[in-house]
C-alpha cells in the first residue's frame, strides 16, 4: 500500500482586518516588518506555513475554507518573558501588597522552597496548565525561565522541564542568592557560572540575570552573562525593575537580545538602547499592575527609536497573569502606546526579543501561527479589556484552540 502524507491547505477568508506585520505585496517575507494590516483580507496556510495573504477577492482556492465573517486575524502572540517552572502560589503576598506593603525580590525565596520540594509531575502539570492558559489566550510562542530551583539539580530539572513545552528556554540561576549562600554572593556566582551552568547550558538557549539591588550587581551580572555566552547561550537580562540601576547599560554592553522591565530608565539608558542596534526593551505592564509600580512611558522609548516588546512576565510573585491581551490593553492605556504599537510589540516585538524571524508576522513563509478575534479589529484588545476575544488559535497551520 502506498502511504502518503495528506496535507490539507486552509483558506481563512472574509477577514475584516488581517494584521500581517509584513510589507504588502512582498513575494516572500523572512522576518517581521513594521505594523501592517489589510482590510477585507484572506490568508492561506499550507504545510504549517503562511502560503499566501491578500485581498479576499483575489484569494486562491484551498482544500478547506473558514469564513471569518468579518473578524480580525492577527499573528499569534509571542510572549518573550515568563517564569512558569514553579510550585506554590503567593496570593497572600499580592493581597498584602494591595494593602500597602511594597514588592520585594525576597518573596522569590518562598517559591524557591516550594519548587525544590515539588515532585517533577507537580511542576510538569503546573507548566502544562499555564502553557494551556497561554495558548487559549492566543500565545503561540513563549519563553520560559528557570530560576526557582537555585541548586545545580533543581535548575537542571527546571530547564529540562521548560524544554518539554518550548524551545525558548532561559537559564536563570542568577535569579536571587538562595538562603544557604547568604553573605557569600561571590561563591554563589561561581556556582552559577560553573557547575550549574554546565548542567543547564545543554538544555537552554538563553542566559538571564536579575540585575537589581537585592539580587545581583553590575559586575556579577556581567560575569553571569559572559560565562553563559562562553557556554553557547545568548544573553538577556532583568533590568531596572525596582529602581534606576546599571542593568540596561550591562544589557547593551553585552549585546543582549533584550533588557526586560525597564521600569526606571534614565535618559542615558534610553539613548543606550536606541544606539544598541538590537537590544529590545521588553516592557512588562502586568508587573506594574500587580506591584502598583509606576508604568514606564513606552512613547519615550519609541520616539527615541528603541524597539519595544511587550511580554507577560507570568510568575507567582510580581505578576501572575498569562494574558497577553491584558498586557496589550495595559500598554495602550498606561504606557501611552497606540493599539497598533502595542499589538506589534506583543507579536513582532516579542519575536525580535527572541531573535526569531519565523513568528510574530504573517508574511509568506512565516509559521502558520495566528489568532482570530471575536471582533473586527486589533484595537478591540484594548477597547474591550478583560473580554475573552480570542476565538480561534492556529499553530503551525493546525487549529489548536
Ligand atoms: O520578573 N524580577 C525578578 N523576577 C520576577 C519576579 C519573580 C518573583 O517575584 O517570584 C520578575 O518580576
Ligand atoms: Fe521576570
């Protein structure tokens, strides 16, 4: 008998607004371009990729047809910052914050204790639940960090578990100094740059460090990123979250793909990002929401020419949302982004922050990762905040939600 792979092409037509982030009329697009949208559009997915997009009236035939009935179609969200490998929860810490206590990085240690005590299957099922939440809300690519293990064995299992759900795995042994290393930061940094890195590097793509008072200083952050790079990992960084500091400068010096948080920026930081030629500023509006911090001004970055991404930072402490639609709405309302800028930042911007060219846009040849909104335009993500508008999700051309 002759077995043949019967792939089925799909035409989604009658799309009210198709956000492509790809130049119109380009024959093939190999990476995200600026925000771009087509009215009365159609798109064809074939063999897991975008095969065609354009005006619905000119659409070619396909094996299957979906009628979008005027709804909007967008690239799937690319969430470039999430901490999903953990056990326990910190709802009481959030409630205390809302009653007036400040956020402090110290809370991380309680999640470290719960994570170390958890069996693999508990961590795995937490991870699957959060990844499922993300997918249902339109996130088709996400990054996932370690950082709640902080022993060689617990960090190694964290990156291994993360690798079961995403290729975008980040080694964050330098999240905080664990209690057993109190008073001996240098010895912990040696472990992070030595035995722990060796155990984690084969399962990770990225190295990250929390550069902040109460976590790691500039020299320690430089050492962690340099050791990670020597082990084949690419740098990214938690920078300027809790106050002004050296994180952004360290990121730019290191040629990091992204400096994340950027809540407290000086003019020098903004200039450095603008001149960096590639370090994305990843804003995490859910964190400002959940810690009652001031929101950074995205317009200040955009008008300086900085590439801005938006991500969730989903974690049990500073921000326990997995919802990119919420982050888009917050970025529009609280960070002065236009709806187009925020949607671009949550798709193409995330792709830039992960150095990915195949996602974050719907140019011909891009991965067939897209979402349909129960709404006529991308603007509804901010216009109707809190409403579950994502009504269909396709990943690699397959309908998954
Ligand atoms: O990105 N800033 C450091 N890490 C996380 C928070 C982790 C936690 O509070 O558990 C963040 O906000
Ligand atoms: Fe984070």
